[in-house]
C-alpha cells in the first residue's frame, strides 16, 4: 500500500504541473498533509496562479522516485561477495546520521544492527561512497567487502518475513493480471507507474539471497516477468 504522498509524487511525475483542486481527489485534509510533506522535503514545488495554486515535481522529487526504482534493475548475486557499511556517528550528529541512514535505505541496503548495513549489490559501492562524502562522514564510515556464508543468510532471513514478502509479490501479480485485461485505450499511465513503483518497494525489502534459500513457491521470478509485461505498456 502506497502513502498518499507517494501517489501524489507519482502523479506529478506522470502529468507534470497539476492544479491543487485535482490533487484534492484524495480528500482536502489528506492532500494538504501530503503536499506539505512533499514541499518540506523539497520533492514538490508550489506555484501561485490567478486560477489557483499548482504543484509540480522538483529535480529532488524525480531523484527520489528514481532511487526507489533502482530495485527494478538489481540482479540477484549468487556469489558470496557482499558489501558492508559500518559507521559510528555520535548523538550530536543525529541529522547527519539520519541522512546517511535514509540514503542507505533508499539504496536498498539491509540494516542488521545500529551502524551496520549490508548489500549483495556490489555495484552500489560508488553511490554509497558519494553519500558518505556528501554528509562529510568519511572519518566515521567505512565500506568493506565481506564474504557471506549460510549462517549470515539464515540470520538475514530471520530478520525478514518471507511469507509477507511472498504475499506482496502475489498481490502485485494479481494487480498486473487485472490491469492487462483493461483495453489499451482505457489504460492510464499513472496506474501502471503506481503499480510498478509498488513492486519496486517490495523488491527493496527483498534481500536478494541466492534462490536456494527461498521457499519453492517463492513468487519473485514470476512477479518480475509480470513487471516486464506491464512495463511494455508504457
């Protein structure tokens, strides 16, 4: 389930500048709260016109969407080579710590403990390093290569709910099947993008372990085929 702010963000990306009255389809109170949140984070920009206020996506907002969609292009790492990020930021650097944590989360790293994140996606090393430099945490953070073993994989599985993850994949597959029955002339790109965004968020919570650690009825491979079908409609 997407939050109202996320749905509005996707609509702004899809349609461009949108009058406030159209964004109030979520309800005036919900829309106002979501738009205030998007403005505060610099994801959306408000403009005042004679006909009334409008909102549009900012560059930061587009980057935020793209960071979520990164998960769509990540491949399963069947080797035992992973990246680990360790940092030790004091309480006085809470803002820096929160910014770094949010950035690592957006890159779909797995948080195993305070200041300890791992990822099977070796190719994210440069992006992680850029965030560390951006928040001036070079002296408090380090990226290292680790060699994962079955004990680590089992520990990661204990930190996530595979059953719920599979339910989310099943829900996505059902949504795609329903959408594929809609005549092309009636399809809205916003609805397609919204479902793809939701799938990307589900992928982001999947640790992408070697497939033999998942149950036989694991639905991610089937879900990804459905994603490709859906993407072809855009």
